[in-house]
C-alpha cells in the first residue's frame, strides 16, 4: 500500500526495465564476440580501431536493447493500477 504513495515508483520501474535491457544487450554482444558469430570477434581483432569499434557496439547495443527492455516492461509487465 505504501508504494502507491511513492512518487518515484514509476521512474524506478522504467529505469529498471532500461537497465535490464542494456545488460541483456551487452551480454548478447559479448557472446557474439566470444563465439565469433557473424565474424564480429574477428572483425574487432583484425581492425586497427578494434577497441573503438567494440565500445561503439556496446553503446548501440545498450541503446537498442535498453529500449526493448523498457518497452517490454511498459507493455507487458506493467502491474495493474488498483486505486
């Protein structure tokens, strides 16, 4: 009952969904790099700017999967409001 009076509960809910998505995206990228899926690991290892490419991929995977995690939480997992 007390959490309905918390003005920041929805902000925390959204932030948690985005954080879960970002972590999932990073894990998927690391798996793809480690298993060399689509030759991502080879491309990064053989590139002159491999570290930069990897950090850019971390950034964009984080954005993409963060938005997916956020959308999933809002559309599917949002608890019913009973006021």
